[in-house]
C-alpha cells in the first residue's frame, strides 16, 4: 500500500492497486501533519505512517489500563474494600483544613 499526500486540500490518498481511498482531513490537522513531517525531514504520508501506529498503541494501552482499573475497583466494591466517597472526602477536608 502506497500513501501519497493528495494535492486536494484536506485529503490523504491511500492507493491500493487500482482503488484510491480518500481520508478527509481538517485543514488544521493537515497543517499539523505538514509541520510534523517537515521537522522530521519526511513527506506527510511517511510522517503519518510513523506517528499514527505509535499513537494508536498508546491509546490501546491507555484503554486497557482504564478498563483494568475499573474492573479492580468494581471487585474492591464487591469485596467490601471500599468506602463511601462522602466519608473519604470528609476525612480529606478535615485532614487538610479544607472547608466543606
């Protein structure tokens, strides 16, 4: 698959054999991509191909960590290892002299 930055403002061509898929970009994103590519001495398609997988992997890891945190919290509540937020916040207010 070859990606070519489109001459049509706001699009990226994704060439697959004979078909061309256009992915619309907001002008702001296009400008950001061009700046990112310039800083790295790359064309915009190569810069996007480099940056997008790294971003998506970080987002996937963040999602998994969030789901796991929610799961652990739910298990804590079910096992009685949690207390009401009102009780906790009252304690924090008292400890740090924060008015209610």
